[in-house]
C-alpha cells in the first residue's frame, strides 16, 4: 500500500501540575452518565450534528507530532516502521547508530538504552520546572499567539504508545518514558487559554500494517506494543483506548487518522455512540473527524494536506503540516513559508472548511524557532485581519484568480498572487469580504462581481481593513461593468501584509450572485438593452421569450471562451443558421440583426478544453497513446495533449469527447454498476460514446452517459493517476466538472 503521511505526537506539561503528572495522577474531569440518545447504529449516529457553530467559527487549530519517534530525529514519524525494513534509509541509519533492530528494537527508545557510541537514548522530556526544556504553558501561549482557536496532541500515533495514564495499555507515558501524564498536561494548559481541546488518535493503523516488518513477539506485552494480539483483541483495544481518552480528556474534537475502515464496524459504532452520549451528558457539542470508515453524515471529513478545489459542502477539515518532509522533528527539517500556510488557510476558509496545522517539536520539548516564526507570522495576520476569517461563512463563490489551490488530499500549499481573491461573508449575510493575496496596485478588479452577475445597488460602503484591527480606510464608490467591479485603492500598499482585505457592507442581505453565463444575448447593439443569460443548451422561441428575449429581438451577443452560439431563423432550430464563436457587438454585420428565432449554446468543437473535477482538481486524462478499452484517469494539469479534449455536439443534444493525443473518445462501455470505470475507444457512433452535459450552475457540469445513465465520477479526494469512474447522479461535487478553453 502507499504509505500516507500520518500525524505526530505532541506533549504538554504544566509546571503547576508537575508533581501530579510525575506521580501519574489521573485527570478525571468527570464521566457524566446521561440519557443515551445515540445507539450503536448508523441511522442513530448519523443524526449527530457534525460541525457545530463553534467549530465553524473557529477556523484554525494546531496540533503536534511529538513522541517516542521524535527521539531518533531521522527520516520521519514512520521511523518505528521503517527501521525494520531492510534497505530503507531509516534501517541503514538505525543499524549504523544503534545496531540491528533485532538487538536494538524500537521499545529501547521507550525504556532507554545506550546507542553504539554509548549515549543513553530515551524519550524522557523534562518539564522546565524540573530542569528541562518542556513547558506546556509556553506551547499553549504560542498557539494563542498564532491565532488558533483549538489545539491538542496526537495522543497516540501508529507506534502504539499512549500519551496518558492508560489502564489498558502499559506502554504509556506515565508507566514508561517521561513518566508524565501528557494528555492531562495538554488538556489543562490548552483549556487554561480558553482554547477548545483536540485529541488526535492514529491507532487504527497500529495493528493494520504499521509493524508488519517486526518479527513475531513471544512476550504478551511486546505483542501489544507491536500490534500482534490478534484481530479480536486489537479491535477491542482500539475501542478501549478511545473510551479512556473520552472519559479522561472530554475532548471537544476527537480526530482520527486513516484505516478506520479496517476496524470492526461494531467497535466503530460503539465509539461514536459512546462519545456522543458522553458529550450530551457533559453538555458539549463535539466533533469527530475521519478520513475513511465513517459515512460523512454525523462526522466531519478530513483532507490530509489538501482540501477541495472548489467550495464544497458539508463542512470539512484539512490537516496540514508546517513541513513537507516530515510530520515530526528531524535533523535538517524544512518548512513551508508563512505565506504558503496563511494563503492556504484563507483559501480553505473560503471553500467552507477549517484548517488544522501540525508542528514538529524536538524530543526534549523545544519548539524550533523556524516553526515559531511561521506560527507568529500567521498570528500577526489573524490578529489584524481576523474579522474576515473568524466566525465567517463561505459565500456563493469561493473566489477567483489563476492559482490552483487544493484539489484533494496530498496537495502542496501554494502562495497566491495579487490576482487571486478569496471571499467570505459575515453570519448576518450583510458583509462580504474580498481577500486579495497580494497588493493589486491602484485598481482592484473583481471579475466575479461584474454587472451581469450581481446587482450592487444596496452597497452602502467599501472599506480597506487597516493594519490595526477594527480600523478602516474608506474607499471611493467602485464602478461596475460587464468585466467586473473596479475598486480604487491607494497607488501603493499603505502597510505590509501577506494579504489585503476589502470589506463590502450592504443595507440588507448580500445580493444573490447569478450563475456564470456561458452566453449573453442583448436586445440592442453593443451589448445594451434587455438581456438574457444563457447556459449550455437549446432554446426554442418560447424559451427565449420566457427568458426575456422575444422572437427576433437579439441584436448583439457575448460568449465565454470555448463556447459557440448557433442561431436559427426559424423556431425549433430550423431555417438559416448562423454560427458565432466570439463576441459580436452588432449582428447587423452578419446580416441577421433581429433575425434569430431559436438558438443553441454549445461547446465550440474546434476548441480544446481541459475537463477538471470540482472535488479533486484533477483533469480528465486519456493516458496517451493507449489501447482501445483503456481506462480514463485523472492527472494534475501540466499542458499535455493527453489532458486536452474536444467536446463535439452530435446534433441530438449529446456530445462526444475526443482526446487530442490519441483521437479516441470517452466511452461508458455499457457499465451498469456504480464505480465502473469510464474507458476510451475509437469513435463508432454508439450511444455508449455519447454524453449528455448538463449545467449544474457556477460553471459546473454533470457528464452522463447515454447508454449507462451513469455520470463521470472523480471519486473524491483521490491521487493523480486514479481511474475516472461512473456513478448514479446526485449532488456530490465528485460528479461535477468544469470545462476550460485552452
């Protein structure tokens, strides 16, 4: 299997609780037993509200991979697995530094042992109050200064070491290692700063492959550490650990890593129902997250290192890391820039999500200055311009601009440009924020807010958020035309910031944003007079009249690149036909002024397009010069002709999709079941090669096969190279695609 990057473990200790922690005193905030509204069944737990208001208001959280795996400071947090794999870099390092894993096993990092140079090695961070470098209060204050609204530790990573005083797992931080109840200390320090507490658990993979290169153990305790207890016992232990965490920490967010789908379904349901019932007794609204194994109804889906390419519902979360190379500290670890991380946060909030950012402390509890600088840089921005982030909601459109951000899991955080704009709105829906990811110069043009899409007559003020929170610079009333809203700004940036925010306030609700038009037709020349917005499709005389364009009234038209209009002198697409592939401000020039009675809006068959999935941001890929019957895939856009298509209308409302490299067409191949692959073959005129392209609003389309009735499916947050499938039509963005002219 491909190894997903996993999450790391963080430790927080509080000086005031040092004695209790050292003694392993249990943190027992209460285990309320209340009436149990949830049962261990999907219909029951699916009724749990997944993303409460406080979670949608919070936007930004921090967690940390810190634990036993931080001690070698080599490779990444998968060192406990990789050290046992012959030929792996971590194995080579381990043999050279500590010895053969058979003689110097992973649990030596827990119990303590000398390396080959005689250096005693152990995960044993000390609190500052005990002469060490670890201060959980300082960590928690850093999270506040970074602008986080929730934070917490990886309480157990794949390695099976529990960071609390576990009664079901003797491999824990009180019985061994630092002999501190780290979860206790984390919870106390974080909640003392009025942050919500997140607890991350990665232990589903612990017994589902992480230690598959470790030799069979005969000692029962080592069998527990290395995930060798057997299926029934391991599944029970998975649940028992979660129950302890719930009872001891009362987490506001219980975050879980991948491979939940390999955990026994009964135990998954036992966990969810127990957590939700306990939270009801505590009087708390809680959040459970997942990457697999749950069904996206009562829980929040988490994209690892990514997020969707477009605005997506229901509310979601991404977990990302401050480093591209490792989630835990390693010698020489590299970092993304503050700009990359901040712009990623702004983008994700605009698309209806939250961001959880990982940091990687050193084994002794030191947070490297480079990581602090990034967090404090984000906190500086959020402290000044946070009103455009916190407690906001996604608007109808997430934004505009050339920079592709998101597109599924495992996507690199990217800094935007002065041409990239992201929208949010306040909860009253009377204020719209436009965040520009760079200083645009003396004029900011927002194409989305053009006169064909939105009526701004109720706009009462336009202000630039100043460098000091709560202060503003009033801007002149902007001008609006068919190309956008034009906002006059100072000629140069009045202060330094990683992004700039323009605040639009309305006298009532923000006006509705109309769908992006594929075509506009006007009653007068030069795109004046009455008009109608037309999307892909065919329009009879009656349909044009209903849209406000009665028979023979069209005098000019505008077209989005990649489309064409065919106008007819008769109704029902009869009589003389005129084809337009570009704007025409005066139809008298073509001899058909006010002559169009019916028309069709189509893709221009001469134009190559990229066809991009809304959820994953990948584009439809033929794979090149492949054999007939090869599966269609998806790939990151790179300009290759493998990713370029012609959409050719066949005269019956259906299209064939022709690949530029191999000349073959997309083919449903007679599939009848959800998940069947879409394929390609030479054109033969069969209905299995014909596709109905249906407008879904905001420039998105559904692509349905004429034979199968199924629609093209990106499959969700998938990796490049994934097969393009077919699925029954529903509202999921997995089934929605955009067409972009090249």
